C-alpha cells in the first residue's frame, strides 16, 4: 500500500483538491485543468534544462525529472502535475534495447515477434526504477497541495512498439500476431500487463495521487477485436492497483467507438479525444464514471478568441457530467505558445468558478 507523507494537513489538501474531487465525481470549486504533455517541448524552460540530454537519460535523473514536472505547474497553474517520463521507460528498465530517437519516437533494436522473445520481458522490480521513487519523493514535497499523476503505457500500445520495432501507421505486424497467433498475443499482453502494473505500483507507493493508463494507439482496433484481444490485459492492470484508493484514468486516441469497452476496463475516469463531444461520450460510457477532455490541441494555434469559443463548447457539453476534468483531446503540440495554455487554464477556472 502507498506510504503516507508525514504531513496529514498536506495529505488532506491533496485529497480535497479540485482534480481529485472531480475524479471522484464530487462537487468542485471549479473545473480542474491539466494537459497531457504539459511538461515538454512547448516550454522554453524545458528545452533549456534538456539541452544535450537524451530523452531516456532525462527520465532517469530524479532532480531533472522533478524540475520538468514542476515547470508547467509554476507557469500555467494547472490543477495537477503529471510525472515526467515516457511509456517505454519500464521496458528500458528491464533490459529491452531501445531508444527514443528525435523526430521518430521509440525504436526497438530487436522486435518481439516469437515465443522465445517473451523471455526477454522479465518482471519489473522497484529497484529497476529507483530513480522514479526518488523523483516522486522530491515532487510530493515540492508540489504542496497539487496532486501528482503517475502514468504508464497500456499493454496494447507497448506491444505495438515492441512488435513493430517503432511507431507505425498500420500496425501490420502487431495485428498479424493478434489475428494469426492469438495465444502468443495473449501471453505477450499478459506479460506486459504485469510489467505495467508493477510500474504503476512503484509510482503510487512513492506518492502519486492518481494514475493514467495511456492506450495511445488502441483506436486502430475494431471494438470486437479490442474486447477479445486487448481489454483483458487492461482489466488486469487496473485490477492490480484497485486497492490503492487512487483514481485511475484510461485514455486512448481515436477511441470514440471504443469508449464503452474502455470504460469497462476498471478506470474511474475515461479520457475522451476531440472527435466525440463530451455529452455524447458520457452517453457511450454510461453512468458512474468521470470524463476527461477534450479540446482539440490544434485550437491553441487559432488565437485567444477562438480558443475561448471552443473551450466553452467543451464546458457546455460537459455541464451535466458527474465529474469533468478539462484537458486536451491529446497532448500539447511542441510548437504551442505556452501563453495560450496559461490563458486557457485561467479561462476555464474563471468560467466554472462555483
């Protein structure tokens, strides 16, 4: 179970934050806001501290991780911080030969494509990612009443990278395994579910107030294939951390047709991209879940008036929800003006103040 900080007042303030209250579908003083990829290339201070340091190396330096995680909280006054890392960090930690190449993304030297390859996916231990525990400790002290979100990549998305050897538009190798060797596919996702769950447990036990499972590429699947071949592994991840009493968020891109089955994986909050209005997403998901989203990230390039108009459309569509966390429909784009994000946070807070 998670270790408590020594300050009960601080713990109570975090638990009573607008973000965690919205995740629990409780009344909030204002609609909470945070942004996926809020800590990253859109910030000049991020580019400065990352200069000359590779992405994976950055993820393994606790002081640097803490600084990058804190930067958007200081600048934008968002309602939650998200731990700076990458979804392939736990794979690197267990010895998979991979790197994050600029302009490309994660590249795996030897893809996983046979049953013999499964032996390379050993269990993840807390010692493998001790830098995560250290960075989380710094952050929980520095963030005060601001919640800290931990995260991990979902088994399907991790499997896609491992099988394809890198980013893909078609996922032909991953789908070929899923359709052609369903037993190997199921064993691979089950192994990845264990690794993912272990990584989330490390973060929760080090102080994360919530966790998000990124199934970034699940939108490439038909609903029937998702239910049969992917959902069981995601359920296993969420079940593994169910006893920690922290909100669990589930997010994917292009998953409008998957919102119902994704909502059945066990998360408390379902992330929605910009393709489905929030009220329609609520209808598809059904009662008992908070929703997160869902401004199109490209709107931020359109100027303040357009941003406010589109943000208000999101707020209006979400007005009747049991719980709503305002976010983008995917991550902050690298060339986004940071001031646009700061203004957006202020707008949402002002318009929804109770």
